[in-house]
């Protein structure tokens, strides 16, 4: 029952709003190509413990940078870009809880739930948090993003993106900093390969 109600929320509330923004859909995942260097992913993430008695889900949104991502995934072997990028392929990922500046937020459907209240909450959160965040994603904002706000390997992918978009000096300086603060030998090798690709030096 509640899994069907979750599907109804996807069909009747989420998908029409995402379609209006130009997103394409695959299951619970949505993707929009902004330009050749930038895309946006959104998804409904079901809780892995969902069952017939209770269903919980949350929302994720992220920024996909295909050219930079392609460089990164091909450092060690030949890989193709995903045909339909997912949130986990993105950098600068956010959950609805992050956007609402609250604890990790999961919507709940169970016997004590007022279904109409959940519908209203989902619609309101899309309109007032998810969609404004999506509409604010652009190249300028991403180029101004600090790697300090990201984890590994997103720090590296963002740096590649900046180099590809003309911030060469900043990119080189960031690679040097990342190399100094490398958490392990594998990351160090990745940074060295990127520096070599762009004729940069990271060792001082």
C-alpha cells in the first residue's frame, strides 16, 4: 500500500514539477542537461528498510560536470560517461535536510501518517527548497565554489572543472594544496596524473 503511495507521489507531484523544469526521468531519478559542461541530477531515494508497514524516502540533488567527470574516471582505465547520470555521479550533492538546514529529513508513510499532509509537505519542499536550489545552479556559481566544502574525490573533479573553464592558475594552486593534504597514496596518484595531463607541477 505505502509503496504504491510513494509511486503516486512520484507520478502526481514530483514528475510534473521536474518536467516543467526540463528534466528527463528514469525510475526515481531525474536529469537535466544545462549545457555541454553542466547538468543537474535529482532523485527520490527510498529507505533500504522499507516494507509493507512503512515507507520512508528523501530527496537528493547534485551538480554533474560531464567533461571533468570523464577526465577523472579515465585516469586509470577507459570508462564511458553514464548515459543517464545519477546523483552519486555528481559533485556538491545536497539532501533536502541540508537545504532546509535541519536534521536528515525522511518523509514517512505508515498507518499513523496523514497522507494528505505528506503530499502537501513534499509539494511545499519541492517548491520552496529543491526547485529554487536547482534554479540557482550555474557555471559561475560552481566556479566560485570552494573545494573545502566538498569531500574526496569531488575536490579533484571540481578542480578539473575549474581548469577546463579557464581558471588555470587557481586550479594549479588547488592541486598543490590537495597534494599536500592527500589522505592516501591512491589520491596522491590521481592528483599527479591530473597535474601531468594539464602540464602542471604539484610537488614543491
